[in-house]
C-alpha cells in the first residue's frame, strides 16, 4: 500500500464513503452561505472520540493497536447556543498528521428546512488534516445551534502515544487512540499481486484512480512464468473507462521499498510513466494500450531491473461515462489479471453520501 495516503490515496476493496460527516443544525430558516470571517471561540466542544471502523464507517472495535490503513471516525459535539453565532463565524479542527481525511473539498451545511446554512471545508493544511465549518446567512438571529460531526479518517503513520492531540479553535484536546497506539509493522515485500482504489470517490469526482501491485516476493516466486515484460490485462465494468489520452492522468509505475525513516516504514518513487521511460534513472519502461476487440480491456506491460525486496505499483485512472461525474448509486468494479499466471484481483469503489443535516 502507498507510503503516504496524502500522496498516494486510499486503499479499499470495497470503499464506502469519500468521507463520513454528520451535521445537525437546529435552525429555522434558510439563506445563502457567506465567506469565512473569524473563529468563534465561544463555541464549546464535547464528546471527542476516535472509533475504529470498517471502510464504510461502521464501528469495528477489537482492542488491537491501530496500524496504517486502518479506518477511524472522529466524533465531536459542538454547541453554539451560548456563542452568539453570526454568519461568517467558523470553527476549525486540526487533526494529527498520522491521520488523513477520506475526502477533501467543500461541503454544504444545511438548515433544518433544507436551505443552505453554511459550509465545511475538508483540506490538508501544511501537512495536517483540517476541517473548517463556517456558518452562513441562514443562521442570522438564531441561537439554538448545536450538532455533531463524525469525520471519517484513515491512518497514515505511527504513534507511540496512547492519545491523539486534536486542536479545535486553538484549544488542544487529548483523545484516546483505539487500541492504545498506532503501530507500524516492519516492511516486507508482498507475496501477492493485488489491486485497490487510490483515492476515495468524492461527491464531484469525474475520475477514479486505481493501483495494481506486484509484490516483490510474488515476482520472485513466479518470475520464470511471469517473464519479461510483466503483462497485465485490466478490465473495467459499465460506467467507467480506462484513461490513456489525458496528459495529467497517464499511467505511472512506482517502486516501493522498505524505509525505516518513513512514517509507514516504506517509501516509493516513480520509475516510469506512459511514454516516459527511465524516470529517476530506473531503467524501467511502462506501456499501456486499449484492446482492439474489447473496449473494456486495457493491456499493460512494464519491464526493468526488478528488485525482489521491493513492490511495484501501476497507478492509473478511469473516467466516468460520457465525461460525467460519479453516479452515487453505482458500484464501479475493476479487475486486473496477470496474463502469465492468471492471478487476478477485483476492486470495487462506490460513493456513499454520508452528509446529513
């Protein structure tokens, strides 16, 4: 799996939410959102909790330490009833850099009647995840404003501490980490071939990025059969298609090797891109071409001096049909097969709208 979710994305065989955030606003009338003005430091926060979950945000407590790629929800109650909230008032949540928010972007906050009440911005600020919620014109004259945020996160590093330092409106809170710490297992080359979703599918997504991995130990065990170049057939189902003709979304090949200094125990570097061989002096070449007889299939090959102690990942995009955005009711499947061995893995991605007002 990628060395940094922040750079390399989100892994899921069945990936649920781009993020999970539940927001309740007790307001009576609507209005337009306004730009963020200032932090309202009179808003109070209680009930801070980190909960281990599955990839869809369902609680999965097991008492074991967290490890990279585990999923957690951060829950916090906010209360602005004594804060004299005004349109433009904000509150900010800064999370430790060993967490990554599953979806970034700006999301609407709604009033009780369904009209806009403001917005929440989920972002990566100076290497740390941040959530900023800003009230809009709909809350003007209202005081009974309170609610709960549940933010879906994924682990992207280690921590020996039993508590996560979370900062809200410049005030620090120490929140217990499920299992008492975040362990980083020693890196080992994978004995398998595998596939997963790189980025969570956001609400306005037009593309999906996928990863095919050939483990170094898998190659060592099967190298006589795999041959040179390594040949993979990728097959997508209805609703999306492989991207070959967009310059900024060309398939790329990365080498992933153990690195004790890295946050998750390994690091990766790009070694080839479609039509750009030998990146970083690697000696690798990556090719990809559509199947002339089946538009659902794409043939991928790569060649170079493979190191059995490292893993190799092909990153590539698919785009939604007709140039549109994600269909929130559809499951997108993608299957990769190593031609020589017949070994294959299917990954499934879908968007679940978990924003509630």
